[in-house]
């Protein structure tokens, strides 16, 4: 087991599974609660706007409706995050099937994968008027065609934020272990792309 990832190898295939942590479930519950709050706010604003025929209130309700749609998509992706068969390497056919997100599936030939790129990411997140930095790692495959295919996103399991350097080191260590374990089968180059600045 590497972090929350499990690699199972048989004579036919290598399969990567993911086990959701308590932090994953907490994040999912938080996004669902925020979505429900937006649904209630949208309903109340639109009902009040129609009742009073106020263009400003209806416009605010429509703005809330758009935000509700976006937040609902985020909540759904959290809830339906794939945990089984995230990556399957078929040893007989030389095919790799990746499921980085709930609604995407990529099929690649082993010979098309040129290198695995591990990249640290930081992005600014606003919650309740406060800004915080979300730190995570991504592992993607760069193909011989120079296209990039996302494979995994690694998040922290910590509820409380530790120093940025410690968090980056932990995520990088897990991403590197996972990449090196997969590279026994993928036989691709490995590259660490560093951490991007928070945006």
C-alpha cells in the first residue's frame, strides 16, 4: 500500500485501487452541504423575485442557479470519484486503461507512454470569505505524441494544515513511490516537475 493506493499484480494485469480517507469523505460532505445551501438560496431568491417581480432579485437567483450548477458538478465528481480500477495495465495486450475522474476513461498503448510526470500543484481556495492554499500532486503520462494524459491526483489526508514544506514533501514522497512502483511495468522515464505557485 502506498498512501491510499493499492497495487494488485496478477499474471494478467496490474491494477491500482484507491481507498478513500476520512478527509476525502469530509471534503465530499462539505461540498454536498455547500451545494444544498446554494440550492436553498437559489430557490428562495427565485421565489421572492417572482413574487415581487424584482429584476434584481431574479438576476441574483439566476446567478445563484449558475453557481449551484457548478458546485453540483464538483460535488458529484467528489461523490463518484473512482476508487476501483483507477489504472489497469493489461500485460497480454500491452494496453493501459486510466480512470482519473468519474466521467473519463482513457485507453493507451504501453508503447505510447514516453514518461511519467509528477507535478506539485498549489491553488488558492476561498471558503467563508477566507483564502487558503490547497496543495496536491498530479501524476500524468506524457505520450510520444507529446499529449499529456492525467492518471492520478494525490491529496493530503490531514485535516489540520502543517507547514507547506512538510505537506509538499509528504505528497511528493507518496507520488514518487507510486510512480516508481508503476514504472516497473510501464518502463517510462520519470520526471519531477516541481511545485507551481499558488494561483
